[in-house]
């Protein structure tokens, strides 16, 4: 199955690189494409557990879905993730 998630805190290609790397590391997730202009990430997943894990991975790295809580700590995580993505 394929899904597109609209996420918060997506700022640049450094963010996109981190998101792509983290999601590609998950079991049963593939075909990750990040659209910085539309604040979205699209990927294929095999089952509901893989989708859940992808959402949790995004949130843990500072990129919660639109509509979810986005406190200062989450925003700070996204800046760190962004910086790491730029270095890679």
C-alpha cells in the first residue's frame, strides 16, 4: 500500500535526507519520496504495523503529522535532524 503523510517542521533537503534515511531503515517500508514544497512524505508499506512505525519514527525525529501536537521540544528535534541530514 502507498500513503502520503503531511508533516510538520519540514524545512529543507537536509530534513528530507534524514526522513528518507530513517524511513528506509524500517522493515516493510520502501519507496520513500519527500516533497519539501508540500510538506509531505510518500512511501509504500506492507501492513498497519509498518505504517505505525513510520509515523512514530517521523514523530521521534521531529516531524509529526499535521494536526498533531508540535511542542518546542519536537521542533528542536527537527532542527537536529535537519542538521544531521545536511551533513550526510
